[in-house]
C-alpha cells in the first residue's frame, strides 16, 4: 500500500536582455557558485523585484523543502518539512557576519544576478547538482513550477522519523 504526495518544484529561467534563453526545473535546488579559480562572488538577490542584498559569498542556494536537507542544509540552511510552502535562500560561505539564510513564501519570484565588475571570472549555475551552460549574463528568475513532482511513499512513512534516523537525532553520540 502506498500514498502519492506532491512535492513542489522550482521553476528556473534565465533571461538575457529581457529575452528568455533557458528554462528548466529543480526538485532540490538551484545554485549560483563561483568558479574554482575565483576568490569570491557577488550575487544580487531580489525577492518580488525588491532588493534583498548583494551577497559576497562563494554562492547562493535556492532550495525547495525537498532540497532543504541536501546542499542547503550543509551550508547552514534550515531544515524545512516537505509540506511547507516556502523556499530557502542560503548563502554558501558568506563573507560577512550578517549574511544568514532567509525563508520566503513559495509564491514569490526570486531573481539572482552576479555583479560582473566585482567578479573576475565566470560563475556556475547548477540545478539539482547538474552544471548548466550559462554565460553569466542576464538574470536567473526562480519561482514555483506549475508542475509538481508526484512521489509515491509506503503508507506509514514519516518524514520526521526518517530525519531522526538519518541525522541520528535522539542518540547519545558518546555511545
């Protein structure tokens, strides 16, 4: 016996000079990261066309609730339960003390853009761990995908029990 649950997905679109040049979706996260040879990346983040910040960091992770326990969590982002209707914005190795993860509603649009003049080389755009061909031009627009992923689970499956098992919550680490 199983039940089918829907998981929200992240719509990822790249625009250059106002024209859409690329579109895909992510179950876990979309990330903009510095290239291996660069020291730091400047990423301007907007939420609903309002500037959030210009982050000096190694990258920015925009995660779904499903992806909150993957790359985002390893960067200090919050764990979000799958039924939550939010995105997390998590800086990767922020270069300022005030840089912290932010949680926003699923219905907002998030825009990322690198500041080329302060960034000496190309940045990478990764969606669910896959590096995409991106010329580091234009803006990356992220929001709720109109097509959720349907996931079959055995009846009785508990996401919280699964987290407790995988993260060893409740166990004495001293043995």
